[in-house]
C-alpha cells in the first residue's frame, strides 16, 4: 500500500518548528470532532507516559537502550493537558501506555485526572503487569475500568528469555490483584512468535478461560531494529486460530472493543479470544486513533514515521491551548491511508521501537 502522507525524509523540518496553519477546516468535522482526509473519525488516543520499562522484551526493545533525558519527557501535567485538548476535540477514549506506564511515579494520579475529563467515555491502561499487585486497586479507584496486561508465556524460564529481565511470578501476582480488584474487563495481550511461544497458545488461552478473562493474540510488527530479523518468527492470526480450534470451540463474534481486534467466543466461558492482525487483516480503513510518545511526538499512524512534536507548543504557550489544538487538527491532514508491514520484517522502515509509541 502506498503511503500517501508526507514522507518523513521530506518532513523533519516541520517537526520542531511546526507553525500551526491558520485554517484546519479539512481536519475538523463540523461538529468539532477530529476527522482525517480519508473521512475517518479520530476518537481514541494512546498516550505514552514514559519510554522507560522494567523489562526489555526482545520484540520491543534493543538489549542496550538509551532512554530519554527527563527534560525531553512530557511532565504528567503536560500529558494531562494533551489529553484535555484531545477530549475537547471529541476524543472519548484515552489509553495510557509506555514503556511501562506504572514505573512512572504518580501514574495513578494522572489516570484519575484523565478519568474526570468531561466528555471522556473511558480511560484504560496497557501494562506489563509487573507493578499491578501494588497498583491494581488504586487504578480501579482512579476510574480505570478495563486493563490490558501483556503476557507471552506461562513458563518462568521462557518469560525471562523473552523479557530479558522480567519475573513471571510478579506478573501472575499482578493478574490476581487485578482480578481481586474487580475490573470490568481484563485482557491479556500475547505477541505471537514462531518457535518462541507458539506451543503455548492453547495453554495461554486455557489460562485466560480459568481466570475468566479475555486474551488477544497479536501479530508481531516490524518497529525498530531489534538485532535479529522478525520474518522467521512471524506467526499469523489465521494459523493461531486453527491451532486453538484443535482444542476449543470458537464462535465468531461481531463484538468489538473499538479496536482492531476481531473476537471469537468460547461457549460456556467468559473468555473472548481476539486476534490483532496488522499483517494478515490490515485494519487501517477503520483506524480511529493517534499516538503520542513520551516526548510529545504525535504520530497519526503507527506504521509511518510522520509526526509533529507537541512539546515546544506546550512549553512556548503555557496558557494557551489554541496552538496545540491547531497542531492536532493539522495532523489529521497528514494521517496516512494505511501501513504496510509486509516485506519489512527484516528491514523495518519505522525506526522507533514499539516502546516509544506504546503499542
Ligand atoms: N509495557 C506495557 C506492556 O508491555 O503492556 C505497555 C507498552 S507495550 C509497547 C504495548 C504492547 O505492545 C504490549 O502488549 C506489547 O506486547 C506490544 N508490542 C511491543 N512490541 C511489539 C511488536 N513489535 N509487535 C507487536 N506488538 C508489540
Ligand atoms: Fe517494556 Fe512493554 Fe516493551 Fe516489554 S513490551 S519492553 S514490557 S514496553
């Protein structure tokens, strides 16, 4: 698929010295909400509040990572201001992500503030679960109703291999704490990797069934150079579905959580099994989201390098949200029609790691 937006190599000059256009009529619907040039409504933001993480998942980060200096990272007040501007422009859902969002001090404070924004329907979080035994209850109290927890394996030694430093026991404790706290929905996210965890898809699904929670299987995306190719470990949703069908009855569902996952139900259980298939079932036509990194880069598309840096606008105009809103509306005009990860698995064109964009 052709990338119809501005290419990054022709655009970088605009990133930091962005001058808001005087008119952004094509980026804003008559009702004041955000709409891109392909007519897609943007109602959902994914806000990364830190690039740091207590894991180093092999598919997400390089082994040696250099993290951003503090001065280049959005303050939590700046994160809140960005969320407030988007909600003022019709965004109804905010996902807080990272890096690992719960390693950022006062993340729960931010969630509580975002939850109170007028017009917001829900604030949710994606976490690796390592800190959840401490934070599950405070998150629920802050107004978070649903939570996504990443879990790629149930084997401790393999968990250590995949995350390089993670401790599975802590994550399983975190899942227990989330269940005990009583979130309305808990979903596991599993990145599928041939030869690394594909022999556990059935066990992971059974675990979700036993816990009464959902699970989504994600096709790995080529974001960032991770030191080894991804083509050999690529595993498609279709193959995973076939594998699960050898054990479970799976009924197709029209249910949606407003995201790209297509869901299947396991009868007589509370579990929905989702597949997020950026390769095999490209979901760009119905894309409703944009992403903001911890350094304030607003990426209208996960699979492209185009971005506008909101940080200078935030800091140069501390009392005026208008330039920020204009920049956001302008970004709707450069949202790419779609991504194309095919053929990029061993040579990613998107150079930033997933930990920058937050999934
Ligand atoms: N640290 C948190 C976590 O792991 O849930 C939040 C950030 S993480 C970047 C968000 C999601 O992106 C996780 O579910 C992770 O498994 C997924 N992810 C990371 N790199 C990926 C990749 N290359 N392809 C597909 N999913 C990826
Ligand atoms: Fe950290 Fe999440 Fe990336 Fe793993 S997937 S390294 S937990 S940000």
